[in-house]
C-alpha cells in the first residue's frame, strides 16, 4: 500500500460542490429543513438515559425531569411556536405517550394535520399500538413490524 493512501469510501466518487448539478426547491428556494420532535414517556429513575454527565449513565432526577417537562410543557410550547411561524413538524413518538400523555397524540391528530408522524417502538412491538394511537390506516404498522 502506498504510504500516502488513506482508507476512503467506495460508495461514491469525489465531486466538489463546484462540479455538481445545481438543484433548487420549488419556487426557486435554496434551503430546506425538517423539524422533528422526539416525544417520549419514560420510566422514572429506571434504566439508562442521555445525560451531559455521561452517555448511557444511570437515570438522575435531572434527566427524568427533562422527559416530564416535555410532555407537560415543552411540547405544547413547540406546537404553539410552530403554528405561529407556519412551520410543519414531524413527530417521532413512543407508544407509552399514548397511555401516559394521551392529550399529546390527540393534539397531533387534531391540529397538526398534514404533519408527518412516525411511531417509535418501545419494549415489545408496541408499534401497532402507536400506529392506532396516532391514527395510521389499518394494516400500517411502523417499522414494518407485524
């Protein structure tokens, strides 16, 4: 191996931005972005979770309070802000939200019409429960699970 050769991807060839085809979004727009929520109900002080103090560390009151705040206050403020700015949201939600905070998926169904929705699996195949909860058509199960 040449000492000046480094491992590189084989999925695509190098093509600098100046050599690429110019793409524009409808109406000549040059920028697109996607805002996705991650709405979760989680067990209090159980298991591991994200924390600035360390990845996959045991749960603390701090990271449990983040989840609790989300369902009680934060998501509602985000819904209002997105509505005020005219920005559609995409929603990822675990199925436990349907049980512990049923007003959240109901709000998504009621006044987030047209916003993409996805169900996240939680424990043993609750995807079908979440699909029903957010109003997906019969037979459509998130993630292709049956």
